[in-house]
C-alpha cells in the first residue's frame, strides 16, 4: 500500500509485508480450502453424465470412498507445497511449488464436486491432514532446494500410483469419476516432471518407504472417515 504524506496532508505511507501478514494469508487460504469455499481455475473435467440407475448404492459408496481418498491427497499436496514454498527463498523453485499448489486447488474442487454428486462428503479429518502436511512441507524445505524438489517429485510419483490404482478399481460404469481421476493423474505427472527438470534429486530409500507408510495410513483412514 502506498499513500503520500506532505505538510498539507497524507501523501506517502509505506507498509512492508511482514511474517505476521504471511502467516495470516496462509491461515486464510487454509480456511478456504478446508471450508470447501475455494474455486477452481479450470473447468470440471467430468463430461459423461451418470446414467440413471447405472451405479448401485454399493458402487456409489465405493466410488465415494476413493474420491474421498483423492480429496485428502489433494488437501495434503496443497498444504505440503504451501509449506515448502513458505520457507523456500529461491524464486524459481518457489514459483514452481506455488503453481503446483494452485493446480491442486482445482483437484480439490473437482473431487468435492464429484463427492457431492455421489451424495457423500470429504474426510472429517481434513484439518489434521492439512496441518500435518504443512508442517512436513516446512521441514522438507530446510533440506535444500534439490531435496525439496525431490520431495515434490516423489510425492507426485506416489500420487500417480494411487490414481492409477483407482482407475483400475473404480466401478466400470463410473466414467464420470474416471474422467476426473485421469485429468488429475495427467497434472500430477507434469508436476513430477517439472520438479525433476528443475533439479529435484531422488530421495533416500528409507524416506520413500516412510512416505509410502504414511500414505497407507492416510488412504485407509480417509476411505471411511
């Protein structure tokens, strides 16, 4: 903000953005994400209408469980990348992380819309997932830019694997969910490739194993809660 100050009245006032401003901005973003009030920047990718009676109640419950898992995955990715970017001081990697986070918001909105169509809801534990992932992102960023981007690449690689599994296990007649998942998978593949091109390095084996274990806990819980 800039307002001028002179003897006759206000002509200049400068206010620097401080740590508190950044913290409040992140809190506001988190609230918008968790309250499902965020909006997508791209159109909803599901074009095929649900045929009346095509999905049984069991099919709907299973599809909703998988889409809830995907929604949680996007909550975690959004928080993770925002956490990484909040500490990263290198302009190019920071921009890469924030761009990926913005696209994850699209995924969040799409998953939430599909859950609504299936008469279901997001995970009740989303605030826990968000807070934990943001903290993990901050810690990851302190490892330096190559490891930071490597963490992003490994995250996207594991998400791609989950989405590929969901494409195999979604009800065969649920093409609408598949269209959403396919587009998400394409985006995640591009995020991974971008992180690798920008200098991300492979993570140590034990770190990858720990990430898969944490992901397993999250996906198993989110399917039901």
